């Protein structure tokens, strides 16, 4: 597992790259519901969601744009972790 440090905090590189991938490119911008599910699936790929993965998800929530429906789904998914 690879990590990246942003402003002294450690985050999971794979999750950040996935969020960037989903928000860049042609006709992109906001994370959609399907992309939120993709992020959650990536975070849940091991025996559980690690503290670093959870911190990374919170970082994504506050630093990436979401559609309204995706934001609602993301918040619901985070609350269930």
C-alpha cells in the first residue's frame, strides 16, 4: 500500500488517485454516486477500513466536488463504517 503526505498528514495514495481520476477528464468534474461506490469498494478491499483509509475518505469529502446525490450517499456510507 502506498501513501502520500499532504500538509503533514498521511493518506492512502490509491484512494486519492481514484478520486482524481473520477473528477478529471472530458465531461468530468463532480464525483457521481457510482464513483462514490467505487471509492468505498476500494476502501473496503481488505479485512476492514483502516484509519488511514477513513482519514483519506474524509479528506476526499472535503476537497473534491460531489453531485448532491453522491454527497448524500458518501455521507451515508461513511456513517456506516
